[in-house]
């Protein structure tokens, strides 16, 4: 027996070939709704999920606070052209310096993602939002609380002239006080040319949206391509595995770096989140050079152990021989230099094992 749940995934792609336009979209919410497809879960699946969530799922949070590095702002502030450096702020929040342009992606500068939401594994945000300098653009993938944070948008409002968001998200941040002239709202496959050197493209993702029970799939969700003459980046937002990765790779690849989600997976959520092995497959589909995993190691949002995503991803990356960057929260990855590959999270696992031994 199949039941339709309240959650919805999306069909992923329009069958049409990508159509690139430079103007922000005028299309309405209907455009978003038609991409929605119900997730169907059997009663058995739902019962087993509820059981897992309530009674099982060991090690979902670390026993000791995870380490983090204070952000060295000098990398982000550097105005030199031709460079690419990226600072991981935890979960899916990134500070990107691409050719001297400063971009924030899915910035969440709060300890908790919502009033009752989970807190950070590493205690605090690695950079105070007051210390964030002026930025060229803030990019948002979708309206879920762990990607779109009201406090951060309000604080960043005077620090940028551009919020680049998927269709429908503009109305929400306008309500939070962002002036309409600062908002660039794009449909999938639409591009925004910041100037002659820097381009953003909203690209498809297989996910869903909504911040409450009444706004399900009212706003679009997307992945993003960011491109300069020297470098190309892909940011997944949240997405299940779908053929869109190949299409994006063919249209905008190859990518110097891909930032792809690898945590918060579950059999029942396979349509809307990636298993770590699929993260690696998506990176290959996209024709990526260096994979920087995101959406892990920060908040307890799923039923797997907190470290499982990276252990599985590492094994797959090794088997498929791909380059990866696995910084600590707050650490900066400088493209073209030595990539961060230290397995810093294993100390937290080992420390727990040691404590157990001592107590037994
Ligand atoms: Zn999401």
C-alpha cells in the first residue's frame, strides 16, 4: 500500500534543452509547482523511519565538540584576480573568493538553525557575522532553515548589493527587509551576469521547499554554477541523485571545484538527498576536478552517525580516484595548492573509544 505524504520531491528536469536568458524571471509559483512530485512511502517504510528516529541511530552527535579553525579573513579579502579560495563555515555555508570577487553561499551565522533546531557539533560559528566584510553577492539555494537563515540575511543586507536566489525566494527575503533592487531571482537555466567577468546560473536540483506546513513547494530550489574566465564552480544545494548532474556538466562543465551534499541521507529520502557514493557519482557526472563535500559534520539532521558520511565518501573517492578537499570548519581551501585532506574528525571518534575503554 502506498501513501502520499506531505513531503514532496521534484521531477528534477524539464525535458527541454537549457534555455539561457539574462533577465530575471517573471514567472509565477505555478512554474515551481509543476516540478513537484509526491514522495511515496509505504506504511512499513514510515513505521521503520519513526522507529529509527525515536529509538535507534547511535552516534548521531559527537560526544565531544568537534574542532574548528578560526576563519583567516585574509584569503577572502584578497582582491587578486585569477585566484580561487573557499572557506567552509560548516554545513552548506561557504565564503568564496573567485578572482577577487567575494561571494557567500547559503550563509548561516547562527549556532542553531531554528529556535528548536539542532545546535552545532563544533560549538560555535567559526566567524562572527559582524566581522564579515562587504561582499559582492549572497547566493541562496532554497528556503529550508539550514540554508536560508533570517538573522543572517538581515545582518548581511547592508553588506551586499546582490542577493541571488531561486524563483519565489525573493518575495520572502523582501519581507525580511531586503530591497527589491538588491534581489536577482532566477529560474532554472537562467543566468545573471554580474559583469563581464562573473556569471551565476541557477541550475536544477531534485529537492523540495517550504518553511512550514502551509508553503510546501511555493518557492523554487536550485543548484548554482559560478563562473569567471579562470574558474568554474558548482554548488549542489540539496538534491537527490538525478540525470540533471550530467546535463549541468555538459552545459557548464568541467568544474574546478564542486560543492556537493553528502549528509542527511536515508533510504526513504533518496529522492531528495544524496548517499555519499552518489555524491562522488554526481561529481563525476559534472566533470569536476576537486570535490568539496558539504551538508555534513555540523548539525544532527539525519539517522546515520555523524561521521558516517565522510567515511563512506572517502572510501568511494579512493576507489574512483577523485581529488577531494575535506577542510575542518573554518578552514580555507586554496585551489591549486595543497588540498586539506587531514582526517580531523577521526580524533573525535577515537577519543570516544578511549573514554569507553577507560570506563569499562
Ligand atoms: Zn533542503
